[in-house]
């Protein structure tokens, strides 16, 4: 009887141990402060995974740029310091230049998931960086130029940038410097408020949403249309971490990411409309480029970005690098 009891205890202990080990946990960080709408979008994805993955997979969010610097986060996930990062592809564009296909895209994650674009981007991330590209979140939101002072135009209606202290970053510097011929001041997102406050910059590119969250609208009074580009925010996972997950855990992560790609497109378009209405009510002025100047402006945003992508791809080709295929999958001429 004593042996039977002991055997029973061992069996229960083994079962309990197996149950305890069944749930896997991965760590994550996000590029932007928690208060920003994009981070809130990512955290809602985390909540959805943790609800669907109870007993199987959980995501432990360790924080944002206060935990790991925003520009160090991609290397941190590649090196296994953290398992997952939510970040713009432009923060590691030197490693994966094909991310510019997303920047210059006029489609959303919904269409590019269906046509194979996301699968190609995932393969390139695996080859170039040793990470898995889980999903393109918060797509379908484009960028505007926002200025403190009323913008001016030349005789042909082109935007004049002489004397403009324009904040730049890796997303749109090719457009700002190669077409607008602007002198840009590179600043991380967290430094822009004080730079506007102190007059270091008086204009910036930024997405259609989030200006109020960042309080930049305290200094910026004009929005220039049309908008250009698309957000390139995505989730990458260390490849060894991904391969070490159970098939069930991988499926939960992938299914939830695909659903969030859809949900975030719809949610952020609603948020854009709400933000625009609030900014308009507070006195934000909208200035439109027209005619040929408008056409050239939009075309230049796209082609300067594609040129940058092609140049970097040719300098460092990857097995799956295919410039023409990327354009085909991420750009629809009829959608302009």
C-alpha cells in the first residue's frame, strides 16, 4: 500500500509539473510611451493573447523606452535579451531595408496579408535579422507635415521649406532631404515636445493620430495635406524563442495578430477622425497642396523611399530580396 501511495503521489506530482510547464511566457517591450495610442493598440493585442492563451502562452510586457531604449530594442530582440518588440521597421531599416515597402505602401495589412506581402516580409526578417515578423499592426494611417507657422508656397504651388526647422527621423528623411531639400534635425519622439517648446524645431512629420496624446498640438497650428506614407509598426519575435514555442502557442499568437491587423485598421481610422475633429475645434488650420504640386509631392514621397530601399537592397542582398515583387505586393497604382 505504501508503494501504491508513493506511486500515486509521484504521478500527481508529475502531472502537476507537466501542467505548470505547459504555459509558456515570453517577454515584450514597446517602442513608445504607454500613453501613446499606438502603444495602447499593442497592449490591447497583448490582452487578447493573454486571454486566448491562458494555460498555453502569456506575454509579459516589461515596459517601453524606459526599459530598453527605443533604438536599441530591435537589437535586443535579435540578441534574445527580450523575446518580442513592437516597433517601427524604420528603427532597424539598415538591417531590413525592405521595410520601406510598408512605408511607401498605399495598402493595409489586410490586403498584404492576403496577397503574400506579409509572408515575404517575414521571410526577409528571418534571413536578415534572425527574427520572426508576427504582424503589421496599425496600418492604414498615413503621415502629414505639421507646422507652427502658416506654410508658404512658390509660384508653382510647391511647398517652400527654406528656413524651416524641420524635425526628421528615419521614416521620412529620404523624402524630406532628397525631394523637399530640407535641412532636418533628427530627434526621437520623446524629445520633440521640448524641442517644439524651446523653438529648436517648428515643424515635424507625424501620423494622422497621436498628436494630441503627445501634446504637440500645443505648438503646431497647421496640417499640410495630402498625407503620405503609411505607418510601419510591427511585432518581431526572436526566432529561437518562436521556434521554441509549442504549435498551439504559435497558433494563438499568429491568429490573434492577424485579427489585430484587421481590428487596428478600423479602430485607428475612427481615432483619426476623432483627433481631426478635436484639432479642428481647437483651431488647427488645414492647408492643401493642389494640382501638379500635389501630384509631385505624393509621387516624390513614394519614389524617394523606393530608391532608398533599392539602393540598400543592392548593397546587401538577401536570398528573398525582390524589389519588383515588393512593389507589386505593397503598392496598388489604382488605389491612389
